[in-house]
C-alpha cells in the first residue's frame, strides 16, 4: 500500500522528532563521557587535564558510593515492596462493586498528581513532625512515644513518602489488568469449588503477572532517579544516610563543582539504569509485535 | 456475568473501600484544611479537623509575601509550552509511524522509549554547562526546551497507540473515493484523532507541571515554576504550616482536577501501551 512517495513523506514527517531526540540524547552523553576522563573542577578553571579512569576509580572506591548504592537499592526495593503488595490489595478491593466506587477511585489515584516537592514537605512538616505532627499526636493518644521520623529512620521516612506517591500508579495499572480478567473463568473455578485463596493464587495472580512486571520495571526506572523528595526533606542527611546515587552525583556536580567526578558518576548511573531498561524494552517490544 | 451480589457483601466493601480511599487521600485533605487555619490553629494539639475559624488570610499572605503569580505563570508557560511544541513535533512522527509503517518503525519507537530510560543525572553536568554558556540558566525558554525533549518520547508513544486504533479501512475507502492525501488528513483522520491528541496533551501538561529534577536544578528566582517555589518552603518557612498549605493547595489543585479527568489515559501513557 505504501508507495515510494508516501514513504518519503513519512520520513520527512518523522525527521524533526527523531533528529532532535537523537541530538538531545547523544550530545550530552558524549560530553559526560568526555568530562569523565578529565580532571575538571569549575572552581579551578584552566587546570583541566586528561586523567584516564582516575575519576571512575575515585568514584567507585569512595565509601559514600557504596552507601549511596545501598540507599538507592533500599529506596527502590522498599518502595516497590509497599506499592506492589499494596497495589494488588487495593486493586482487589476497588474491583469489587460497592457504593461510591468511582469517587473512591479518584481519592486513591490523587497522590500521583501531587508534585514531589509538595508531598515531601507536607509529609515531613505536617505529618511526621516529632512534636506537632499528626503522627506524633496519634502516637501520644495511644500512649506511645512519638517517633522522630527524619532523625531516627530517615531513609524509611523517604520510602514512605515516595511509596505514597507511587501507590496510585501501581493500583491503577493492576486494576486495569484485573478488570480484563474473564469473569466466567472465575465463576467456573468457583463452581468447581475453588476457594478464594486458590482462585487468587491460580487465576488472578498469573493473570496480573505481566502488569506486575510492567509496574516493577517502570517504577524502578523512575525510583532510581528520586531527587526532589530528598532535596527538600533531608539534603541527603543526616550524614549521608539518605543520599542516593542521583543525589550523590548532584552534590558532586553542583555543590562541589567537580565536573569530572560527577560525570564519571553519571556514566555509572546510566549503566545501572540501562540494566533495568534492557528488560523493560524487551518486554514492551514483545507486546508491540502482537 | 450474572452473579447476585449480596447487599451485605456490598456494604462491607463500601466501608473497606471508603476507609482506604480516605486514608490515602488524607494528606491532601489535611493540606487543604490546614490552608484555612491560622498558624496557631495549624499546630494546635489536639489537631483541629473541621471546627475552627476558617480564614483566607494565608492565601493573601502567600500572594503578598512572594511573587506567587510569577511562579504560576512560569508553571503554565513551561508545562503548556513544552507540551504544545512536543505535540507539533510528535503528531507528524506518530502519524507517519502509524499509517505508513516500515520495517524500521518498531526500532525507532523502541529507541525513542530507550531515551526515556536515561537517568537525568547522567546528563546533568553537560546540560548545566551548556545552559550556563548559552545564558539559558533560569530562563523559561531553557526549561521549555528541556521538558519538551523529556516528554517527547511519551507523546510520540501515546499518539502512536491512539493513531494505531484508527481503522485502516476508512483510509482505503477515502482513497477509493479519490480523496487526496491532504483531504484524507484534514477530513478523515483529524476528527478521529482529536480525542487521542487531547488526552495526550492533558497527561503531558500534568507530567511537565510536576517535573522536579530539571526545574529544581536549572531554575532560580526568575524562571522557577511552582515545584521550585514550593521547595523554597523547605526551611525555615516550612514551619509556617498554614502558609505552606495554602501555597501547596494552589499548586496542586488545578493539576489534580486535570488528573482526575485523565485517569484512563494515565495507564496508557505511562506504560507505553503495555497495559491498556
């Protein structure tokens, strides 16, 4: 059907988007790669020189890199655990018919639309404040000692905030998957005497497995780059207890002006993200073929 | 599916569903309520839920103390601007990929998706330096450019999945009737594509409005959108809860309402069509 002419037209129609996106990706990436082999500090202009893999050596052997890597993995893993399990349970509840279902759905997805700086500050100041916060009041009314969230469990506090933001995303996608489940299959299983639990584990969960994988992969991509929530609540502290890779590189670049070191870190972050991306791309690509 | 649902079961799930919904929504509700309190009532113990003297004071204060309207304008210009430019670039591209696909179309789509996987810190340093040298730091133009490129893959993908759903037979019928390519586009395809374009636009305005890596790193006083403005409340103004709440409520209310309208598209947009 596609003639020679329409094919040429198609190429022209695609080129602006493709060319711009290509430049956007390749130019900064090549620059980062180039800087990562230089000693280059903005505070000492004119002293740039080629240092080979020295920046990588410093970055990868710095103990704060391992702390940050650990924090990143904890942050991603913790958030995934809460959002995936919470999302499955919520999707199961929201899938049941009940009064005001539509409104509850809107309430549940609302946190996703709150900008990260707002949710972080509202949680930190108004809910988790050790003296006047709502959580402290609840703890005291039950006779417990209030937790000083950001001093005692800083990383967990950030996980809670981030999980609150991403729970709606997981719920919505899992609910969409759940709604495409064939009702007759469930009924048949029910008639054959399958209990609620075995229906869930043998029918519902396998049906949702693809959606769960999508949720995990997409969230991982975004969660590797959590930044604003850390910046406005803890600045990576106390110490470096809440510094993730993204924040570490940001600090190196824009607080210490170490262009070379930050670039090496950036390349490391790109490689880490690519490992996840590889699997996601394959999954979505498979879907495209069907 | 003719299954009788007992009223009791429905009631149980109503209570459970509403309890969970309100719990999740609570931080937003709390922010909204606090924005109408005085600073004294805001930190009162026990907390005041509904029966306090409602006041609009904080909304005045936020406007008076800071150049609030400037940040709102910045947010609007940046999110709408980047979305419109993104659409202008993406509509022809997605159109071509959906209606005259070649062997390489799939690879192009996957490649576009892969650019979205690049962590922003990977290109923070060069982009910061380019912006500094070109005088783009803390300008709306710079932020519009960055956000356009960030969301372009999502826009192309969403449009592609929408355009794909337009049946090819309609095109063939139009061609049989002797419609030219131009006529085909204007009279046949465009009306069918408008809903998809509209929801793509909506979702991307939301994403750009809430973007908080580049807006925080590349803007200061002048071009700061609401994300960066609210971040300035991190200390010590964060202690003024009522004002923080008023500023936050104004920053999230319009986009929350837009979000509610676009909830269906959210799934499609953010999973790149992997879940519909």
